[in-house]
C-alpha cells in the first residue's frame, strides 16, 4: 500500500517580512510531522518568493526561498501569506502590500486547499479582493488600517485568529503558530496538536476566540513587585474573596492606598481587573471543559449564572452558551 501524498504547505514571503511569520508556522508543521507516531502526517514546507532567491527579513536575518512564485504550481494544500510593516518617523505603523504577491494571490488562492495570512499578511489578501464580505483579523497595530482601507471586511481587531470558510487570518507574529496548530488539529485531530504544542513548549490551546490582550500579560510588572505578585495570585484563585478590602489586606495596605497604587501600576481598578481575570477563566473553561454553566460561574468566581451572563453580554456581546458553541 503506497504512502499518502505529503501535505504541501507553501509560505509566501517578500522583502521585509517578519521572520517569525514564516518560520513559526513552518516549525509547527515540521514538528507535527516528527511527532506523529505512525510517520504521518508528512507535511512538506516550501518558501516561495518572487525570484526564488534570498531575501532579508525585518530582523535582518536572510531567508533562502525554495521556489519562485510562478513555480508554486500544482496542488497546494495550505497556502500561507506572511506580512510586513513599516514604521514612520512619527511612530505610525503601516502594513506593507507587495503588489507582485497581491497579483499572484488572485489566481493562486482559488487553487489552494486552504489559505491563511499571518499578521499583516491579511492586508495582501484584502488587496487581492479575497476577504470581501468575510470576517478577518490582523495585528492590532494595523487593524484600523485594514478596516479603513477595506470597509467591506468585518475586522475583528481582538481575535487571535479567524476562520471564514477556507480562508484563515491571524493576529500578530506568534499567533501564526497558534493558527498552524489549529490547522494540524483540523487535519489530524487534537491529540497530535497537543503533542506538537508540548514538544514546542507552547501554550497547549490558545483558540482563535481568545483576545490578543490577555489579562496577565497586559499589565506586567517586575516579579518582585507586590502588586504584580497579587495579580498573579488573583489569576490563580479567581473564586477567592477578591473584594478590594480583602486584596488590600493581603498586601498589608489600607484600602485607599492600595486602590490608588493598583491603578498607578496597572492602569485599571482592582474591581475591573478582578472581573477581567474571572471572565478570562470562564472563557477558558467554556473552551476546554464540559463543565456546566453553574459550575463555571462558581469556579471562575463570577458566582451566579446571572452574573456570568451579564459579564459575557457586557464584555463580549454574547452569551456563555453561544461562546462555547463558537469556540469549543
């Protein structure tokens, strides 16, 4: 019995692309091939550029392409489009739209099994008219540009990745690895994706619906800071007494001084941070467990089913049940 045909992944690159836009997904597919116990799947990854030569990435590291764009013929199972940005003197960030790659995508994407963009690569798919009428995401720094330039696209500036049919788009840089893991899971099941993530020492499951702005990461402080240590404790104990008075007592400060210091260090109030941390816990439980809504409300610290519903409606504009159906 002959071995199945390798799953061909072609990653399109051009001068100035983010290095990890290319190498991150490539490594996920490579590790998945090595992690499979029976030797399958056998992903093959090729880098395609306009002339098939070397190119310099945004970090200065050079990549050597495997083939020219016009050589990327035949069956392409997964086509990935990397991205690049420019920085003006005033600090503004703009996505780069390479005209050669954009023109090539118009004919290449319809032939591919599925297509995904990494980071600002979504702007190339948009310029080629391939995202019209669809939902999409990109790096939060260029999401406003994408929405303004292409009002026909429903831009979700918060999601890590968005799938619309055979077209996938993802947020900034490392999220390309999350998207690639999701593709591995789609191709060969969650178990292989889990093994791949563990081998790469990645977060096991960071689903597309999760925010680009996680609560713990958005307000990082030095590890020796008492407020930073308290925030970590909050995320680990969402069902504890997290009232402002109780938190102030935990760090041996008056409630008034603690509240003022917390806002100075984090930019948000203790109550708002606690609610965000509890919401993030509830989202993770909905995505990864079979627990019922009352149990999730209790475990996350939101308490009642009514509070769980109100919190989801206020922050996400949806119900917990609908969130689970969408991101489970």
